[in-house]
């Protein structure tokens, strides 16, 4: 007997339910996450920890009986160094004092000299506000983009849009500041936590402009600088000593659970293995890695062998440009027509309400029976989305999917020193593992491939 849309049989629906229930009872993902975060630690591209994580995940996948290969890729090798900020002159100061500014270098930032630089601070809350400043107002100064993260939007469950509205200042801010003659740029941290936590993240330098030191300051210190500069001149010392070393050799970890009828047809389950270095990369993106690993683990544990190959990928270098995903897209360009679907989990481990589907509108109705299977864990909603993941976004033409996760608190910890194992709720991690495992099996064993 077939389901209403004829894509999956009742036996296949029953297998999905078994995978769902097994995911909710299995501690595999949590155990793997603890090792990645507590034992291996931060996994910045090009670092020894990133290589240790590659070797560890590859060994774990081999132990499950998957066919493993390491796909070589060239990644940025940026090292943070020292970072410090302090006010040395400001209105109302006590003579002979200084005031600390809490900040962190943006990924890819160039350095000040070892002693730092001292300059006046100019504050603007938007690119439009900068354009309205008098000509020369920024020249020789430190420019702060003080654009607040929209916490109300995030609180309504739309953290991704709140992030998108603010992250443009982290990405483009240094080039805009340099074009106006600034000697350094500060960006208000792109996140929702008010615990004086700076949020790092990659920045981009435009060709043809001087590269200037770039850092994120905490929301509290951004407000402090905005207040003081309204009262009079504020002078700050900034010390950043990062290094951009030659590109390093690294790897995507690829592990195939081979299909029985169409092994050449591939369904990807994935997360990115690299992380920023301030925390230990638990929610970004250790959680995505381990729920994807658990999909292979559950297929092995339950003895499930779908028609098509389920391919686990631990992407390298999502945070600093996606070089691993670009390498994969280039190396497998001739095979993408046989990529039936790609799943990426890269929005933490919050409760999933269902599945995001990027591709043809028909995907929503096509996946509805899968949503019914996930209803008992509150993950029944199948919703269209313009995109489903940074890494899988390079796989043009392939239907793309992600767990539709609760992002209300994700950006409180994202890219900060607080991205640690304790931030992951074991129950919600299991729910995400269930969504990924059920969806991977559904795509890999469907009677007809997903619409594309």
C-alpha cells in the first residue's frame, strides 16, 4: 500500500518511524559532540585542531563501515594573536586613567603594529549615516559601525533575518571605512547576548583598497563609544596582532553508506567541521556535524540500506569562505545531476519545527508524508526557503534541505567564547538527529527522486 502521494510505501514509512524513535533514544551524537568540543576544541581552518578533527571523524565513519575518503582542499590559515582596546582620552575622564574596551579581531583582519595604534573614534549607525558625515570626518580615525542586532526580530523566531541585517557591517565595513581613509574599523557585535561578549566572524577586503585592522566590539562598549563621542573627542588605543599565513592543506571528510540499487545516486547529509576559535564550536557547527554522523550510525545500527547512497560530508572552511564546498562542487561537477538532494545542518541545535526545502515549490507537498512521520517530535512543518546552507549552496541545481531550527537564542552564542558544549540541549540535539536521519533515508529510498 502506498502513501497518499505514492512516493513511499507503508514499509518505508515504518522504517522512517523506526529511525525517528532510534534517534530520540540514542546518545551517539551527544557523545561525539562532547569529544569534538571538549577534547579537540576550537577548529579554525588550517589549525592543528582542525586536522585532528578531520582524522577523528574519518576514523569514526570507518568504524561504522562507511567508505571514507579525504578530499584535499586549500584553506585560509589565519591566526588570531593578541587583541586589546582601551580608551586613553574621553570627556569627563579621571586624570591618568584608561578604560578597557572589550573586542575581538574579525577573521581575516590585518594587524596593527605590535604597540597598536592610537586614534580618535567616529561612530555611525549605518552606511547611510557615514555618507552624511562631513568630508574628511573619518580620515585618520577609527570608525565604529554601531548597528544594533534586532533582538525583537530574533525573539519572534527570525534570528536569521536579524543576523542578515547586521552582518553586512562586519563583511563590508572594513572596505567602506578604508575608502574614507579610516585607520581601523570597529563593528558592533552581530548577536543578541548582553554579557559583554564580542562576536567574531569573517570580514572581506575589497580589491584596490588598503586593508585596515578590523575588530568587533561588544554591544555594551559600542553604546559606550556612541555616548562618549556625542560629548566630545574620544581617543582609543587598538592592538591587533593576527597573522595571515600561507594557505594550508586540509580536507573534507566524505563517508558513503552505499546504495543497494542506485549507488551512483547520492544524498548528502552534512555540517561544517571548522569553527571559530573563541569557543569550542558546539552549536556552530559541531551539532550539525554530529547529527549528520548519527544518520550513518543509525542506518548501520538498524541495518537499513536505502536504494541510493547516503553521503556524509564534514565540510572544511565554511567560516572563512567555503573553500571545502567550492572544491567539492568543482571536483564533482560532472556528477551533480546524480545528486538527488543535499542536507546541511548549520543553525545550532535548537528544537526543529520541521524541514526547510530550497528548490522547486513542489518539494513542500512531496515531503509532506515525511513531515507526518516527524509530527510526534513536533517537527511536522515542511516550509519553502530560498536557501538551506552555505556549503550546499555551491551545489547548483541540487534540491537542498535543512532542519528548520528555533533560532531565538542561537545568535547569543554564535561566534563567541560562549559557544561551548553546555549550550546544547540533549533532547533537542536528538530531535535534530531524527529530522536529518529520517529525511536522509526518505530522499535515498523514495520511489522517485525529489523534484528538481
